[in-house]
């Protein structure tokens, strides 16, 4: 099955599982479980969320132990928040300020999470053990899937 068809099927599954739930953390946890276990190359899949003090803290995730608090304005997750757009990094070693929570991570995609008022409240962060694992197809569908949380 090609990647686009797989994402379409997984998005439909996530929509059915989370319909009318209304609890963002529960929807995030479900998104993580589906994506992490069904998408090849997803080594670490999770959310980092901004708290009321402006700190970026780990939220629901699947994978190896995560960094709990990410240094402000450093790394790919903060780039996604500050730019308010999806960031794809083909080789994390080349990203200035990359925060290495696991030395096994080679590439990464970060998708900003907007609340119902279109304010950035966090990011979906997916790491892969493979270089250049993420592309425009991942970007398109992960943005659509993340949009399900508050809409």
C-alpha cells in the first residue's frame, strides 16, 4: 500500500475512534498509538505541549524515554512553534540546536498543534531511525490528523 493510501485509511480510523470525544489528551494518545504502530519508520511519536509558563513539556507519546522539558527556542519542536509551520529535517545532525533525546533518531517532522482559536499550543513530533524518512505526503496528512484534535 502506498503512503498516501495508508494515511487516508489511518486518518479515517482515527476519526472513528475519536469522534465526539472532546478531550484533547485522549485524542493525542490515540493518534500516537495508531501512527506509531502502523506507520513504518516512526521510531518516536508524541506531543510536546506548551504550559501556562511557556515551557514546552512532553505530553502523550509512544517510543523510547523522552526529554521532559525542551530548552526554550532550541531544537526542531521550538522551530515548529516559533514558525507556526511544519518542519521536516532530513538529517537531525545538520539542524542547528537539535536536541538529541535519543542518539538513534536520524530524521524528524514536527507539526504545530493549533487550538480552537488558532493559537499554537504544542507540536506533534515524529522521529525516525532513517535519514530523510519524511516528505510532503507526511506533512499533508499529519497536519490533517493533528487538526482533528481541536476541530
